[in-house]
C-alpha cells in the first residue's frame, strides 16, 4: 500500500512538473488600456500582435494576451488594427496602452 502511494505521488509530481514547463514557455502581454482622458477601456478596443491572430479585449481597463509560445524577439502590438508599439517579448511583458 505504501509503495502504491509513493508511485501515485511521484506520478502526480511528474504531471505537475510537465504542465509547469509547458505553461512557462507561454509568454503573455498584459497591462492597462485607457483612453487619453484616463477612462478605462471595457471591451471596446481590440489588442493583437504580429506574432499570431489572437486578440484581447480589455475589461475594466486591464487586458492579458497570451501568445501560445515565447517569441524571444521583437513583435508589433496593434490596437484596433493600427500599429501601436514594437516590444521585445521574452516571457510575460507589460505594455500599458493609451488608446487613441
């Protein structure tokens, strides 16, 4: 019985470790999204990148866009389809946005 418990415990540890490795390689861009007057964006704006076709829509002035992998290179951030900024992404990267 003790042997079975140890085997299950080791198996769970391995699964958690593998999941952690996969998650760590997924970089996200996150931050605030506000208008020039300081009001928060709440679903009206779309944020995307040159890395893939994923989009984020800020809620209560905050957004998070996970890229599915870690680019380790400079990518372009788009707001409502217009180029906003180029940033180097290696892991989670904060980009605060003022929507024009």
